[in-house]
């Protein structure tokens, strides 16, 4: 897929992977929790991400780390909507909202978001698919192995995403509006994470989010803090590029953009 249909336009994926910058407006995200709680700080970070080369900014109001507190719809909306409104008013960038809640998705889209990134692939609240269709928005559907009952991880991922696509199609969302995320780090162990990443390359519409996750620490030998995993995360982004991934979701935008730029120059892609 070379063009991703999102709200109010098309994102060119032909020279990917593009970089999606992570902007968590939460107090408890595993890597940057508390860094962007104030609106001004969040907007300054978003501005820097755009300068550094992010094509999409993914705004999240609830941490998805293991054991994180569940956030109410109202609180999540109060966290993400002012940030999305500020980005939409001041920056030329595509905006994604990281949520599985239908009400949050609808309010974020009303505020100016173009994409809904659902870590439960429309299977936690199926009404979220209707919200996406109503705004003709793009969608990221992730496989979430916290819902796995013991199946082989690749089979689980394929079956889960097939169900997610069925929900999307029933709502009228077409394949050119959808990217799929294999769900590295969500209910998986490190061997499963590697299995998911090594299997990449057969699909044409993949977003990969591995930035600063535990698999990076594992591959580096252990003992690293999340913010010490930038180089390892960039290495995985380059591997993703080699496997044809369309978008990489990252914390370290500048480092990733620069690495991909030099990678493409040498590889002539």
C-alpha cells in the first residue's frame, strides 16, 4: 500500500518507513510519563518532533504499560483533546490519537485528529470503528496478546487481526484506511517479540512500535533504562525498513529520521 487514506487526505507511504512521534500526555507511561503533562510542554515537544522530521504525532492519554491504571473516558479526553487542538492549530503534521475508547476517539477526531491508533484493534470497544468511519479517518489496528489464551504467537496475531479487519469492514472502513501493528511487547515474551519481528515482510501495510521497549533492553543485554535504549531502538527501525515496514512509532524522532535518511541513501531506496 503506497497511499494511506486518513481524515482529510492521503499519506504517501511509498518512501517509508515514515516516523510517527510518540507524545504521551500521561503521568505514568513507561518511558516518558510526566514529561508532557502540561499543555505548553506537550506542544513544545510536538513542535520539536515536527522539526526533527516526524510525519505523524501520536497523542496518548492512557499508559499501556503492564499494570498501568485504567483512565476514565472523561479524564482521557481532558488530557488529549487540548493537545490535539493545539497541534492542529499550530503545526502542519498528521495527528493520531492512541486510544481504544470510542468516546475518546470521537472527541479527538472532532478536535482535529486524522488517525485512530487502537491497541486492541477495535475489539475492546467495537463502536470505535463507527467513530473512525464517521470521520473517514485512518486506523491502526494492533494485535494484543494480552488476549491470547496460549496460541502460537504468529497464529494468534493473524487470527486477531483478521477479526479486527472484519469489524472494520463491517463499519465501512476500507483496507486503504488501515495499517496493522503486530503488537510487539503487548502480552508477549521476548522470544515472541523476536518471532513477530522476524516474520515481518509478508504484509504491505505494517506499522511497528518497538521504541524503548523491554525487547530492546533484552537485545542489549539487560540493565538499561528506557531512555538509554535509543540506539537499540534505531537499530530495530533500520531492520524494519529492510523488511518493508511503512511506519515506525518512536520516542527518539531525530535519531530515527537521521538513521533512516542515511540508510536509504546507501541502499538507494
